[in-house]
């Protein structure tokens, strides 16, 4: 869950995707809290005492999809960085729409690794890089 003082919250309604993200991040020494709905994540975020929370959210949830998902997340957590996670091919062509809707960055599920997630989180948080184990450079 912690990268230094940062918690990662991942929302995806597919349990297999949640397990994969947990595996990816545990491979690089990061624990992640996983949720199947925005409501579950919202309750956990409200109770979190971690100074920094980064939300990773799948763009195809059973309750919303695409830009609507990002808009809802941005309304719930306007103060938190939001990273859209997608299995959509050629998403980079539509990225600006999601940026305007409230996403700070995005990740493709294709070829995803824990290192890629770590680098994206560090980028979103404005850090050049983070060392494994949570020590900031």
C-alpha cells in the first residue's frame, strides 16, 4: 500500500484484474488496496490517514465507463491524482478527452508491469523516480 507515504487504490470490477494488479505491484514491493466499486474506494479513502493517495481506475466498470468513469472519480476525489487504466487499443488518440475530464495520466493493461505502474505514479506525483522500498530520490 505504501510507496513512501503514498497509498495506491485500484478500482476494477473484474476480480482477475484486481489480482493481476496486486501481483504486478507486489513484484516491485508495493502493496495496493483493491476495490470493485468507487463507493468501496470512497469509504476507504475517507478513512485513510496516508498523506498521499493515488487512484488507479479501470475505465470499464459495471456502473460507468469511459469518460463518465473519470468524471465521477474526479467529482469524488478532486484533490487526488487519478490514473485511468484501460485495455482499449490506441487509447493515446483519445487521451486529451480524459485529461479534460479529470484524469492525470493513463496506463494500458497491455504489457503492464509493476515497474511501469511505479514510474507512472512517481510521474503523477511529480517525482523523478522512486527507489524500491519507498525511499524517495
